[in-house]
C-alpha cells in the first residue's frame, strides 16, 4: 500500500470511528486521520483480538490491517 493510499484508509477510519461515537468536532477526526496507529506499535504482523477467542496475527505487516475498530495487542 502506498503512503497516499494509506492516507485515504486512515481518513476513512477516522470518519467511521468519530461517527460511531457521535463526535462532531472536526479536529478530533483530523487527529485520528493524521496520527498513524502503527507508530505506537512494534513491527507487524500485529495481534488483533477476535471475538472473545484469542489474538490472531494480521496476515502481513501492512498497516492497513490496523485501521478497523478492533483491539490491537501491545502485550497480548
């Protein structure tokens, strides 16, 4: 995924997250869109928590997998 494509994904994620919790302040949406989640994690693949079962690694180290409303394990 190119940096420009990831920017689009990050913006879509920001819109979904802020809409889900009814945040209407565009500054919050902008912050979610501009701050890369992957900067706060170690190298991928990353552990994603799946439906009360367990942490499952992302298929690859592509940060696109981090832009869902899912729990990412830092120390699962």
